[in-house]
C-alpha cells in the first residue's frame, strides 16, 4: 500500500516544495506475530535536512523534536494505540496509550524495530520493520517531522484534522492494515 503524506497548512516546508510518501507492506502470518515494513520517502536531497549521523541504535525519547518518522497503530474500533518513532540515526521509541494522549507508557515491544536509511542524492528513504499482533485489523496513522537545516520544521501526516499538528488525533488513523 502506498500513501501520500500532506504537510500541515500551519507548518509547511521551507524552500522548494517536495513530496513525502509512505509504502507499507504488512505480511500476515499464521502465528501470533505479523511483520510490517514501512518505507517513508522524501522527495528532496537528504542534505537539506537535519539528520543525525547513523550509529548504533538505541531506544530514545523525544525523537520528534527533529527529523523523525512515526507510525501509530490502533486495533480497529479501539481507543488504545501504540506510537512508534523512527529516527534516521537508527534510534527509536515506542509508547502505549490507553486513549487519546492518555496514560503514556513505554511499550514492551519484545524486539526493537529494524531501521535503515537510503540516500539517493535527490531523494531519500527511511525504512522501519516492526512486529505487530497478527489476526486482527489495525487502524494506522503515518507521520513525519522534517527539520530543514535553515530551522524550518514541517509536519506531515495522512490527515490533519486539527488547527495545529496533532498526530495523535483519532482522525489521523486514516489507513487500514488487514
């Protein structure tokens, strides 16, 4: 499945415009766990953005304060959800919420996501592979915070239902995983 992310009207990118997209490959399994591969693409040179150096990845908080990609997963019809953060440095975060921005707790994920970045000089991608519970449909929100070297931050998502960027908003879960 391929999706186009849109910039929030109150926080557009600086300089020449570009496109942001995500491709999701959800591999159902016969066991209790399914694999989900998410590739985020940015249609502008990577050297335009603040991207920390790649290094040994670790779990980190507040990755959204600079260039970061996010996936929000919620069981269909539920209020609880999980937020995943993926940084180009390889760092990551995962948080569980009982409902909209309530009871945030570090998620017990079993194994960390596999994160990789490809720089194609005129565009770049970040890939993340995560494990999700199999056997149920999921509602999905995809988003990105892109910080440019001039200090401009743009906020991208499948949907922007609020006046200010809010990736946790229930209407941001605009896609479905089978």
